[in-house]
């Protein structure tokens, strides 16, 4: 698999826009490294966001409130997390907090709609998300402080556009589209992409990729991870950026009892962390799969709670 330098896609962009990077970064040769993993769990009785080391150790609770918190997404410099929360209203809004859970700030406010699936741009200056309405959904872009809210993909009251993910250079957004909102089968979905201003929208997969979303575009190797809806089960696949050459990364027993979903690339592009429910297992855990060897590691191994929606933190280290 092609290995491109995420350093160029992220660090160079951060220098240009003045985003926070380690002091003396311009004098020191840095490379992106795999940091902590954020995930959602109900281990304390409520849906909250936690973090842990990539070996499953040092689990820390980052949020604590009566409303559920979901879909953590690390900023490209690893210092903040965007997430969906129901803490203030019955409908969800998107928030940004520090990596340790401090200083949460609401960045979207739509009292009658659900704002979800926040996704940071590679330069850390924008966050794409989905606004869910009763009969359709739109994709918006907003600054991390909540300013400059802009609709870029319009569902026009009849189409659901969900789960945006950014290209490595930040020029495009890829997302899932429900072609027929009356159907939930995979043939009703396609994968589209558009320029960040919403122009040049095109369908790049129609009714054959067998997924309803959960796309993650690696900024390190320019491949897309997604879950494939098999006959009876979900497995993690990787596909080229033009949605060709799908390759299974995990396998499942197709008896309706094994599901792998919410894939998230490691910052160096060598591994994928995902949410998995195995055969005869009631609850979900967090797993890591090595893309080359296909070796799988269970990080949470819990029998009493559900751990889900993982996302991998990028950090910077000296070569």
C-alpha cells in the first residue's frame, strides 16, 4: 500500500496557518506518530467519551454529564477533540474540547435538528459535520470556535448526506448519500465527493460499495477505510481514493452475530482502530488491526459495557 508522508499534508499546513505546533518545529525534523485513542463507552452508566493509550492502558474519562457524548474526532495537531453531545438539549450539537476534556465549547446550535459526525480539516481550521433533519440532511462547515457556519451540500428536503471525511490536502470532502430515503438497504446508498465550497459534486460509487457510511480518508496513505455490509455481518475494508480495488482488512462470520464498524486510521496509516462485536459477544469492544499483517488486538475486552466510535490521536515526534 502506498505510504505518503502525512507530515507534508498536516504539518506544512499547520505552519502556513499558524496552528499550534511544538516550539522550534521549523528547526526540528518531525514526523507524525500514533497517539491515544478516544472512544465512547457506557462503562460508568452513561455514554461518555474516554481516552486510552494505543495498547488499551491508562483509560481516562474525558466527559461527564447527563446527556450522551458521541463521535470524538481528534484535531490534526492532537490538542482538541470535536464531538456530538446531547448535554444541553434533546437534539444534538457539536462541541470542541481540549484533549484532557477541559474547556468544552459548543460550536453549533440547531434546536430542532441533530448536528453530528464532526470531522476536522487537515489544517485544523474547519470542521465539517452533518445536520440531520426529519426528511433530509445537509453538510456544513464551521470554524472550531463556531463562527462562519456555511452549508456546502444541500439535501433539498429529500436526500440524506452524512458522515463527511476530508481529503489529505483539504480540498475535497467525501460523504455518504442515501439515494432513496425510504430504503435503508445498502443498494440505496452511494459515495459522493465535492469541493469544500460544495461545487464539483460527483457520485463516485453508486449502490455497489455496500456501505452506509463510516468513511475515513487516511491523510497518510490516501486510502479510504469503511465498513462493508456483507450478507450477514459487517467487515472493515480499504479502497483507493477513487473507490476502486476494495480490499478486505477484517473477516467476519456471516451469521448475523459479528460486526466491525467505525474504522479510524492510525495517523501513520499502518493500522485501523474500529468498533467490533464478535460471535456470541453481546457487547462491543475497541480493536486494532494491522493493515499489512491483519493481526487483530482487542483493547477493551469488556463483558459488561459497550465501547465504540474510536478515533486515533496524531502526535508529533522527532525523527
